C-alpha cells in the first residue's frame, strides 16, 4: 500500500487506498491488518477496486484480463444488494443498490455481445472477492468502453 487518503468518504463510509503498483491487494491479509491498525474501532466490510483490462466471454461468463506487471484474469459477476460495500449511517445498513448499479453487469454483457468480433477493453469498478485462490469482481459500474477491431 502506498497511500491512504486521510479524508474518508463520509457519505459512503469508505476510505480510498492507493497501491504501490498494479498488483491486486492481498485480501486474505487485509482484514487482520486493518483490524490491528485501527485497534478494532472500525470494520472492514470489503475491498472495492477499479481495474482496467480486456473483456472476454468465457463459458457464458465475462472475464476481465489485465496486462503488464500485474497480469490477472478473473470472473465478472453481477452486483447484488448484499455485495454492495457503501454504508448508510442513517439507516445503519448497506446503501441500497440503485438501478444503474443493478444493471451494470447486464449492460456490459450486452455491449460485449454487440462487439463480438472486436477486442473490447474497459475500466470496471466493484467489490473484489478472493475465494479458493480465485478473484471475482462484482460489477458496480464501468467506464470507457473501447473497441479494437480484430484483423482478419
């Protein structure tokens, strides 16, 4: 970790962390480290990331594949209300999923289908999970869809 923004987002009850390089965070260690650092005063509900990569359709599922130093490839899944990390202090619960967040995965899948003969890259934001040694990214939003025509 390179830097933690000292000003938390009080609307969402989230903090912004900047990593030293392109590697994904070691999620298995973060909960323990976070608890120790804040002396149990706060709870780490999860980690949301924004990653850029190329999209692939693989066995009826979308995958985001990164390049460079931190080459990664993992499954993209829809975001459900239970997966959302942003918190509402007034309701003392997770913020409700808005329509755009709830449809983000399907809109991305539709965009990929519309460009089936092209290589498509984008920036995807959402909660990142690690289970059984595999990363999964719950799609909350995406930006900057770019298509690259494949040469025949």
